C-alpha cells in the first residue's frame, strides 16, 4: 500500500497551460519534499516544505503544504517543454526518520 | 563534484545469479539509502544506513543484503536474482544521521533479470 498518494498519475497538458499535482498522506507529514525525474535519469530536488501553510516557489513552480499538514500541491504556471518528466513527492511521515515516496506523476507537455 | 555514483548503470542477469550494486558518495554524508523504482509504484525503500556500521530494513528488503563498507560506500547485493527484482535501483545520501532530509540521488542502475 502507498502511504503517499499522488494524483493524477499521468497528465498531458498543452504548452502554456497551468497544472496542479497533488500529494496526500493519511498521516501527519513532518516534512514534504518534491523531486523531478527526467526520463531515464536520477531525481533532482525541487523544494522542501516543513510547516503547515508554507509555500515555496522556484521559477514557475510553486508548492504548498496545507494547514493540517497532510497534503501538498505542486502548481506549474505557463508550462514549458522543460517541465516534462516525472514528479515525485517524498515525505517524513510521523517522524519515521526515512523518506517514503508517492508513486509519481508523469507529466507530458504538448507543443 | 561527483555527488552519488552508482555502478553499473545497466545489468542483465539470469534467474539465480548474484550481483552487487555499488554506490559511493563524496559529500561526507552520514545516511545512505537504496530504493527501487517500478512503474506505477514510485520509489520504495529497500535498506538504509543512518551511519557507518549500521543498516536497517526499509519497505521491501526481502531478497537483498547491504553493506555499509565505510562512510562513503553502501552496496546492495542480490544473492539469487529473481525476475521480480527487475527494476531501476537508486542510491541516495543525505547529511543527517536521523530524520528525513534532502536526499541526493545517483543516476540509477537498470537491472533486468531473465
């Protein structure tokens, strides 16, 4: 079973459109990490969120951790082909002292 | 500035063969991890090592063994490979001994077991 659920699992959007990826946990999150993986490559760290309500942005990507600290959203504004890849959320759930990951969201950007 | 280096990048095994995946980091990180990535399953933790000399099981440890040879190196061994172990394996490290932290990942090792 997956402790972290990501939705959607797959997303195809037109270049220039906005999109949102969600990451939901059934347990309290003590830290939420977003990673991006280009096809066939390793994972690149994007952002870390630790406090409920925290929001961080990097270029056109914004991530937020909700007040109850059980869900995070990743929002991309005006998507570009460079945004294509697999986005994974990782979390420290209830202080487990190790990172668990969601199943990933495969993002395709159509020109 | 290598970061986390995994070898080999690709390997094909026959059922029952053994092999070792090597991982080394040059960032003086304390913790090291082995994950496997399967389609639709995200990353699942196999084993981790919070510090030199310690190892702990993750979510899917069966069929694997690990060795934290020193602070830099953390190897993953398949004693008798099975087709279910066909996967992409990622090694990662982080500075902290305990508590989740930002992980730095290797480029991955793609293993096929026939």
